C-alpha cells in the first residue's frame, strides 16, 4: 500500500484541487470522532453525551460537518459529469447522453456501493446467526439496531449523484439562482411545517436542504464563491437568529426525545449552518493549499482517501466492539460525563481507532475502483435502468438505516415514506439496485477522469 500511495501522490496532476480531498477526509473523520465521543454507553443501554451535558451542544456548530462532505460531493460530481460529456464520442459511435448518465452513475457509485454492500451482507449474516443462536439482547441488540444508522448519509449521497445532471443544467443556466430556488423551497417547507402545521411536509427538506448544499459545490467548481467571509457570516448570524427566536433547537445533530430536530428532517437552521461551514472552509483554502504542497502531507491525504468510506462504514462496529470487550472483561463503565468517564475517553478512542484500522485492513480492497470491461457502446435504455437502480439503492439504504438488523426473525419493520420496510426487504432493494446500476453502466464506451472526493 505504501508504494502505491507514493506513486499516486507523485502522479497527482498540478491542476488537481487537493483541498477538496482534504475536506473529504477531514469531514468524515470529524463525523467518526463525533460518534465516538457522543456515545454514552452503560450496561443498560446507549445514550447521547449531548443530552447528558446540554452545555456541550454548541460544539455541534463545529463538529456537525456533514454539510462540508455534501458540498465537496457537488464539486466532484460537477467535474466528473462534465469530464464524461467531453469524452463522449460523436453520434457515429452510438453513445448517447442516456448512456453517459448510466456511466456517470456507475463510476460515481462504485466506490460507494461496493464497500457498502459488503458491510450490509457481513452484518446481515452475523445478525441472522446471532438471532438463530438465541442472542440479540443487551449491548448486542443495541449494536444490531444502531450499527446501520450512518447509512442514511449514503442514501442522501445516492440521491445527490442521481440528480447531478439536471441540477447541473439548472446551475449552468441560473448560477446562484438555482441555489436560491432550492433554499427558497426549504424556507417554504419550514413555514408550512411550523406556521401552518401541514403534516409530513417537513420530509421534503431531506431533498431541498441537502441538494442546496450540494449546489454550493457546483458554484465552487465554477469559481463563483468569491466572498466566503460574507457567506460564513450570513450563515452564522442567520442560524443563530433562527435558533434564538425560532422553533429550532440549539444542537445541529439529533437529540433523543426532542420534538424538533435540525437533522431529521433537516431544517432551514441546518441549511444556514451549512452556509457558514462552507464559507469557513473556503476561507482556509489558501493556507491549506500551501500545507498540501508538502509531499508527506499529501501522501497522508491520498492514503486516507483510499480507505475513508470503509472506515466510515465500520467505525460504529469498532466502537461497540470496544464497549463489548470492556463489559466482557468486567471493566467498569463509568457514568457518562463523570470525571472517570472523561479520563477513559482517550483509551476508548485509541482502542476504537485500532479496531477500525483492523477492519479497514480486512475490507479496504472493496473500496478500490474497478475498471469496467469494454463493451458495446450506447446500450439502449441504460439511463432509465441506472436511474431505477439508484432509486432502489436509495430506498434500500435509507430503509436499512432506520430498521437496523435487530428483530430479523421477528419481522421488525420501520416506516419509510409511510411504507413498512423490513431489513431483508431493504437489503434486497439495495442489492438489486446496485446490480442494475452496474449492468446499466457497463459497455457505455465512456470513461471518466475523476476528481474523487
């Protein structure tokens, strides 16, 4: 791995935006660290440190960095799709925009779905075995329910990839106006939700809020974020005003038992939080670029990018593994937020990081991109087939993030868009959708030069 990382780092084109790669690694790393810190595990269950110590909730305005990842995704998707369009052969070669779309989906989703499917299948088999043997109680049961929760992020990312072509066209035509349209829709949803009491309308903001953040990545790709300080200041002030005077909670992550969450579904306050984060990271762009010019620093970022998704998928497995081992060895779990609990934090994080590294070593091969074999160009119906596959993956992954692997043999379900979904059904949708995307994207006769976030 060392030599390959050195070669990749050495072969980096001068035109590559290295800061984007750093932001991807840093944002996922912050999410992982945040999960490890927030978990308040006791022999009786799992709580949230931010609920135990509400005074820590302002830290979520720094540590809730998922908007940065989606912003980086927008930047990368714009470059990737445009690269495919430029490399598309002429009409004589028989390659249509339809097949370009399918190739785009396959290329963008390959490094996302392959490690995800391995994670899902390994955990599904383990959960079935545990429950067949009569287990599934205590911390094991909590783990089976919670280990899939981070998959919601992958579901949202799938939607962003699928909607990139039409939203990129809107961006190219309207620029900031396209972002304003999505942001305005998010405002309208919250007005209908909080002022008019319209039921279920809030779920539309899973699309409007996150796609608006994604749209900021398009603007960055075209160099149109020229006043990041203004963006950061406006976002921070507006988010603060919404929390101070509106119905929005202080925490930018979901809290147990709260009536309103800024995260699920996303709110206008979270969108403004995303604006301030995007402005803030853009202000750091120049000094970060100088740092990334150092060969050793850049090699570290390249190495981390190669395993970032695998580490994200397995980090909760590692965390629960550490707590399970502590309980098995009769190591005392102090009361959350007590002095003994804080003193134990460095050890728990170090052990979770070591176990995550072991899991990454075991599964990282599935994150490596695989070149599609050449085939017939311009397969008929490839675009709709790829879109269907992406939709099934989206629904399956979101459903699995909600239902978890607990209660497999009891037929446990969760509501996904008012439809009960079980874990087996969610796995089947995800697997079927992935296979459709793979089938549609092969043999299109186009390849992408990609800036991978």
